[in-house]
């Protein structure tokens, strides 16, 4: 199970220069991230829908009619992508360009050429600011814990064996205990924004998750008409 599953933060790299893209991908993977590459705006939009990244590294200058700045503005305007952090990568170093990038929706702005170590540090800084739970090595909710590195789930110190999808689902719920997740949001987070997966798939895996958690299963609450949440209040 552990070999086939990863809970590492997902990064979408939008970069059309192969040498720069390869350098970024190698350093991301060594730095503990999952990385997906897109070389133009259309590929980037598809990858955003399919992978639901936690953060985007976005080159300003892209082939075709749409620039990285256009994409940043598009994603910031869309409800499903407006909260995804964006780091703009560009050779444009003038103050006016930096302001345009930040005003267009970027969370940070890195000029080329850049140090791979600095880029990784910038990613960590943005994630700590925007989504600190994505860098946690262990998540807890009352007596329930999830070791993100070893993919082990324990309740009151006793291990519970979960399948890969159930671990992803629990990981999503445990990042924000007490938050209500709609079925559509869980599909986005766990499976990616793939339209051919039906929302009832979530109900099936929630049932499996509750069964696998055994006596901790009632920590997963159904919120009628809204979705599901994980709560520590019913853990005894």
C-alpha cells in the first residue's frame, strides 16, 4: 500500500523551457513534493482540473495567446481554483512587472535565474502561510492520528488498516477537523476534478472508511444536505 500511495503536496509546474522544467521537477521530487508539468496554458488548465494541486509554479511567458498572468487571473476568478497558491516564475524583474504579477493573483514572485534551494524555500513559505497543514508530518483529531510519512493510522494508539483511497479521504478530512466537506469538494481533493466520477463514489468510500476505522468510525459525521466532516467530539 505504501509504495502506491503518496500524501506529498501536489505541485503544478507551468513552464515551457525543458531545461528549466527538468531542473524544477528534479528539485521538487527531492524536496518531498509530487510534481506535474504543463508546457502551455491549455495543458495547465487540464492539469489543474485533473490533479487539483496544492500550489502552482507559473511561468509568465508561455507559448500561445495566453500568458501566465492571464492564467493567474483566470484561476483567481474561478471559485474552484481561487484559493490555490501561485508562485510566478519570470525573467521580468522590473518593479512594475512584480506588482502586475502580485496584483494579478500571485502569492509570490521569483525572478529567473533562481536558486533551486531558494525556490523550494519559497514554496514552503507560501504553503506555511496559506496551507500549513500540507507540511505537517502527522495530523491528529482527538485520539485519532495519521502519520503522513509512514501512512499509518492509529486510534488510541492502536493501528487501523486503511486502503489507499480511504487514507487520502481521511487525510483530507483531518487537515481541517470540523469543516464540512461537500461530496464535490471531496471528489476534487481526493480524486481530482474528473467529471466522470460520480458523487456517490464518495458515499461508498466514506462507508469503507468508517468500517476500517472500527470504533473510531463515528468520528466521520454525515451533515444532512451538505456532506461530511470529521469531528473529535464523538470520540469518547
